[in-house]
C-alpha cells in the first residue's frame, strides 16, 4: 500500500496544474456570463438602461471621457493618499501610546469617538472656512481614517499570547522589550488589517470632501456635475473608477498581510490571551471616564476661542447643550425618531452579513472566495457614487437608507472578523479534525469563541458608521431624518441646529460604543 501511494504522488503532482487551469477557466466563464447578462439587461430593457447601462456603453464613456476621468482621478488619488498617510500615521502613534499608557486611552476615548462620529455634512463645510486648496477634503479623509485604523491596530497590540509575556518577564524584560519583540511583531497582521480598512475609507472621505467643498477637481465634484445629466454610463464610470482606486489600496495591503499571517499565527493552543487590565481601580476608572466625557467639550471651547470664531457660526458647548433642551430643538428629536430605527436596522443587517461572509471562509471557502471580490467591489465604491443606482433600484424610502447603512457597515466588520478567524491556531483546527468534527463545529466551538474580541471590536467600530450611513442617505436620497435636517439647516445659516444635531448624533454613537464595550466585558467575565 505505501508503495502504491508513493507511485501515485507524481500523477497527482502533474494533475495539479490542470486543476488550477480548470478553476481559472471556470472563473473566466462565470465572469463572461455575468458581463453578458449585464449587457443584455443594460441594453435590452428600459429599467436596465436607466439603472445598469451596459458594459459596452460604460467602456465607451470611459474611452471618450478619458481626459476627464484621469484629471478628476488624479485629484482624488492625491487627496486620498495624503489623508490616508496622515490618518494612519496618527492612528499608529495613537495605538502605541494607548497600548503603553492604558489610562491615556480611557481619557481620550471621548475625543476619539467624537472625531470618528462627527457627521461629514457638518465638519466638511466648517473645514472649508479654515483651510484652502485641497486641505479641507484631505483633513476630512484623515479624520475618517484615524479611528478605524487606530482601533484595529490597538487590538493587535493589546492581545498577546500570555506565554510570551511570561517568557519576557522571566528573562527580566519589561514593557519595552514586550513591545519590541512580541507586540509589534505579532500585531503586524492586525496593523495591515487596519490599513486595509482605512484605504477605502480614505477614498470615501476624499469624495465626500470634494462633493461638499465646491472644489473643481475630483470624483466628488465630477459626480456632482454628472447627477443632473441622467447619464447612467458616466455614473457607472465614476463608480467603477473610484472603486478601482479603493480596491487597489485594499489589495496593496492584502498581499503582505496574507504572508504575515502565516508567519505570526500561533502553532499551539494558548491557555489565554494576555490583555491589559482596565486602568485604575473602580474609582479611578470612574474618574478617567468623567475626564473622557468632559475633554471633548473643553477642546471644543478652546478651539472656538483660539480661532476667534463668531458665535453665529460656532456656538460654545454650553450654548449648544442649552439649545438642545429648548423648544427650538424639537425638529432634531423628531428627525431622530426617523434616523435611529433605520441606523439600527442597517447595523444589524451589516453585522449579520459580515458574519455570514466571514463564516463562509470556514464552512465553504470556495463560495467565500467567489463572493469576496463582489463584496469588495460594492464596498469600495464610495457611498456617494452608489446613490443614483440605489435611488433607481429602491426609490427614496426607508429601504434605500437601510441598504446604504448596511453597505457602510458590513465590509470593515468583515475584515476584522475574517482576521479573527484566520488567526485561529493550527493546533485548534487539527484538534477538531482529529476528532472527526465538522466545519460547523470548528466554527461554533473554536472560531467564534477564539475571535470574540474581533467581533466586539468590529461592532464598536461600525456602530457609529451605521448612523453616518443613514445620515448620508437622508442627505442625498430620502430627504427625511437628521441628515436631511442638517443639510437644509446649512443654507439657512441655522448653525445652532447644525451643531446641536451633530452633538446629539455624537452622543448617541458614543453611547452605542460604550454599550457594546459593556457587553464585551460581561462576555469576557
């Protein structure tokens, strides 16, 4: 029997290239069939011509308007790259500081969440008042990138195999040695995961900044001028171009991450992961929490005073809080009654879809590999570029807003969940296999418990994004809710409503973030 087995191995080796070629041919045929169906729907039906267009028409539009696409594309790439570099640089420095000094993370938690949850439709026009050139959209892209990248990087730095931390301690090493030899090296896959999440967000921030800043160049401005023309081929060209830029950024950091995952994955099962305890005792945590709550308001007041802004444009925190409890704030609370249910539905749908897609990497890897490119294409298309097609497909009602919120949520959550599933030690997989366990058992008994930190990190990161997605949808699509209220308040110079609405949305996002954190702590206990 052994001789026969060894005699078959050269035949199996020779058959592998043919198997790979057959799989590649199958993928090409599937892609060709999809393009053919797209062409038939986009050219043969009235609805298809309005929504899908045809790949032939889209390619023709890209060819005819190549100069326009290149000019606007270069502007968007320049802004996105600069914002990405600034945001990720600040994220890495912040993650290092917050890991080395845990109480600092607690103190700046309110500031971090405020930066992340500040509505783009509020901060974008304000940045135009203070900065010239491309800096408003660049800073917006950097602000949108910072928190997701920092959260993912910090997760990788904080979670360490307890045996490695004990080994460093036995040999007389301290936190510096632990950071140098264990944390930085072991967190490289998570750092690259943060960069993969940040790349599409940087493009989204650049496009949103261009859309609202009045600049002449960039895909945001190109989209704004194309919307009234009812030219679906050009809209698809813009969507595909922006998606290609974001997808390139994602793939640049995917390839080294795959290699790093193989070199940093634990071979044996760890008894536990070493995580830093909360800073301070019970009263210490309460004090740090109070500072975290007050610090954003202090910085807000100092910024207004330092920039010498007039009260009509930038009211103080006290004035804004007082306004919230007056009768004039009734439209804000009424709009929230529309926005919050849609944000909750979008969050639940996005997390569910991201979990299913990540679980398929264990249950049906071939299906997951086939779906991931489609998911990346949809996610990496900036939200603004998808708006015309969502309106044509779903109208301007609740479904469109929930769908856009789900699109914003699912992909960052999927990246983190997939990273957690990929980090499962090989010994755990082998253990399930040796005892005849199925892939379902591997998922529920090993993958889900092992990656629970990644699930909660994903939930905390995307919970504010669901509210942002709904507000952008209300701004551009439905014409109701808090996003629309902030949009119509801008030309009316009703800055009290704008700042109060932004503050309420930030407080709700911060509350959701803290609620998920409480659930995480209970689950860990």
